[in-house]
């Protein structure tokens, strides 16, 4: 496998339960090699013209470029 075929995808979830459920499903389907879940204590963002904050879980998904569309 060439290094340029490797891909890291970043996404977030609002709670750990959803992050783990989706992560396990991606692993079961062999759509990625590894997923790291990292708790973000505070995420700030614009929502409906206001600055909001929430706790989130960052998912770092390690996969191959050829599997990206299936994710």
C-alpha cells in the first residue's frame, strides 16, 4: 500500500454512545483500520447567528482512499 492511499478523516459526535456505535460498525464492515475517540470538553461554533458551545467526541478514522466513498 502506498502512503498516498492512506486517508485520515475527522468527524465529531455529540455523545460517546453514538461515536462508539458508529465506530464499531465501520470496523465490523472493514471500512477502516482504526478509529480513535477523543473527548472534547468544549467545542465552540456558530449556530443560528449565535455562538454556541457543547461537549463533543472527536473521531479520527484511519482508512484507505479507495474506501472513502463507502464511509
